[in-house]
C-alpha cells in the first residue's frame, strides 16, 4: 500500500503574460489616443521633430491596417490621405530642414487621427492589438 494516500494536484497552466483584456486600463487607452494629437500640435506650432513625425505616422499606419482588417474601405481611404499628407511633410523637411504642416495637411492628418481614434473605440482590443502587432512587425523591417 502506498505511503501517501492523498491524490496529486493537477498542474495548472499559468500564462507568462497578462490576458489581453487587462493589459491596460482606460487611462492608458486614452493616452494612446492623445499622444499623436499632442505631436500634431507640436508640428503645427513649428517645434515638432522626427519623433513627432514617427508617432503620427505609426498611429495612422495602425489605423489604416485596422480599417482594412475591419472592411471599412471609406475610412481607410481617408486615413491614407492623412498618410500622404505626412509624406509631404517629410518631403518638405528634406528640402527645408524644418518640420511643419500646411493648413490642408493639418486638416487631413487630423481627420485621419480622429478616424483612427474612432476605430480604436469601435473595434475589440484584440482586433486593435493585432493591427498594432502587424504594423510593429512590418515597420521594423
């Protein structure tokens, strides 16, 4: 007869990361939305830099991927117009050495950021996280 009659406890799987639903709170989600708008204001006022440009372009890229994945073609077109405006900003910087926006560029980029913010609110966190991962994997190359 065995000396220990207690049954062994089954091993439980403990994930190494937090579940997607609790990785960030509502404040962090709001901060994710506000950071590109703050960088856009820096560019508008004339003291933006390459980091500002990268922040805005990354956010618009995430919005474009999310819109295409969700099948929202009209929103994807608008976000693409904002990305094209940011490419004009970079071209202008290459020629003049200053980061800045024209009035039409500001409107187009602002519209693209607002659409991305609305997409973030309308999609699940998992869908939006997949868009972020996609951009992160492809932009790093």
